[in-house]
C-alpha cells in the first residue's frame, strides 16, 4: 500500500512538471469562443490538456483581421478555460463565429490594476449541451457577441527585454504584412475634358489613387496630372501649364490604440510655359507619427500627423532674360491635419491640410513665412457602389513662386471629377 501511494505521488508530480503553463509567445490555434459570460468573461474550447493553467496571461488574435485582445485565465478544466478580457481595441470582430489563435504573454506585462483577478478562482457554470445557438436567417453571417463596453483602450507597459520583443512582434509581422497587402483598391479619376476652338484652349485633370484598408499595414500610392493649353488667336502664341503630383505613403496602423507610424515620399512639379517652379520637388519622410484624435460611425477619422521631411527642390529662375536652375535642399517640418465625415449614405466630405515650414540646414533657422501650405477639400457623392462624383477645391500657397519666379504666391484649383473604384 505504501508502495502504491508513493507511485501515485510520483506520477502526480511528474504530470504537474510536464504540464507547463502557457509560456510567452507559445501559440494555440483553432480557438473558439463557446460562451460569453457577464463581466467580460469568455469560455474557450481549450483547457488543461492543451497546456493552459489558471492565471495564464495571453493575447487572443484573429489571423485574417489582425485583431487582438488581452485576457487572464480565471478557471480551467480538462478541455475548457474561462478568460477575463481586459483590453479589446476592436470588439466588432470578436465573435463566437470566428476562430482565433491564443498566444502566451509574460506575467510581468499584466497591468497592476487587473492583477487582483488572479487571487481568486472564478465560479462559472459548465455549458448546457442541449442549448444551441440559433442560426438565424443567414447562417454564414458573423455576428458580434461581446458587449460594447469592451471598446475601452488600455495601454500595457511591459518592461525589459520582453518589452522590446513584444514591440517588434506587434510592429512587424511578415505574415500579416502579406495578408494586408493581398487586397489592393484602385481609384481612377478624371475631370471632364474641355476644349474651345476659338483659342484652342484645352483643360484636363486625371490620375489614380491606390491603397488598402487593412487593420495593420497600409500602403497608399497616388498620382495626378493637370494640363492646360491656350493659344492667343492674334499672336498665335501658345501657353501651356502642367502640374504633376505623386505620393507613396506607408503606415503601420495602431502601434498603440491612438498612434500610428507614417512614412512617405512626395513629388511635385509645376510647369508654367517654359518656367518650372518647381521643375522638380521631392520631400522624403522616413518616420513620423499620426495621432488618431477621434472616430465614430459618421466620422471615419480625425487625425493629426507630424513628420520631418528632407526637402530637395529645383526651381527655374529668370536672370537677364535667361532661364537657369536654382537647386535648394533643407528640412521641412510636416504638420498634417486630416478628417473625413459622412453626411449621409451617399454624401461625404474629406479635408487634408498640410503646413510645412522650412528649416535651413546651415543656419537652422525656421522660415515661418515659407510654409509650402496646401489644403485639399473634397465633397464626395456616391452614384453607384463603385462610381463617384467629386468636387475638389485645392488651395496652395508657396512663397518661392513669388520670390524666385515673379508669380503670385497662391493658387486655387476647382475641379469636378468622375472616379471609379475597383479591387485588384
């Protein structure tokens, strides 16, 4: 009898040593939410047999949507576990219809305000096998199951080496990057073409805009060109203007609930007859940040961004009747305020304001009168699901137009655009 009892004790100790808790960065797939209980507790379909232990700290992620939440295990049985959810940035995709991945997180990252939950084991009832979830009219529809109050945004403050590992994992995930860029939307737009025979005047504005609306990695590309031509009927002199704008922008969305990264390259050129002012203008920003100030069902976004820009500009200058090129480089501090709101289901407006004061790299003086200001206002009317009618009002103010080329220092562009959106 003593021998048998000793064997049982050794066996229990062996099992307890081999059944380790969920370690940092350990992953369990095919996680299902079986039940949603009061006080933001969910019951999952994994338990002791899968290496889960009470007080485990984990992240619950959705592979396709890039969604994640954080939770602490309050109770566990052989094949079930109960988790207290304490942070959910996007509750709308947390559903019993989805499958998730459970990833272990170090205990040192548990916020102090929720550590008290670990002291007492929760008392929860097992699921009723006879009760089944009603399918409803659409059995394939994914519904939201968690309460709205889970949208609170709380920051976690990990420390030491784990903090750096966690930040790199959150900021850069190669698999998520490929998934986010797998669907790319493209918009083609053009202003109605205008031609007048008496002076052979022509005017055209066209371009494209591409981007993805993924939850993590977002890439935006944009190109636009404006052309006008007019011929003096008496002197037969032809005057042409051409403006070209391009942009590439990369964003890592929601590094924190209210902060995203911003990297961009801008290109701009303006040709007034033979005078290019600028003949070429590049602005390169390696890293900046966007603060998400507000969003709701009607306000798609209200953001404020800052990014330092390396500014390289070549401008044509007239001296003694001759045109020469004046190159200049320096630093611009890029401040951007953007917002978009829906007036109703078919009508929306969007505004993007850029203010970029120039800083001379030699003297480090900031020229507050050299702002390179641009404001782009759009009123958008949806004609069909993919076809849009836009009114676009652009205001530009550039000191160099006047000081270098003798032109007015401001320019206003009004245009009506037809735009078509489609997926690649």
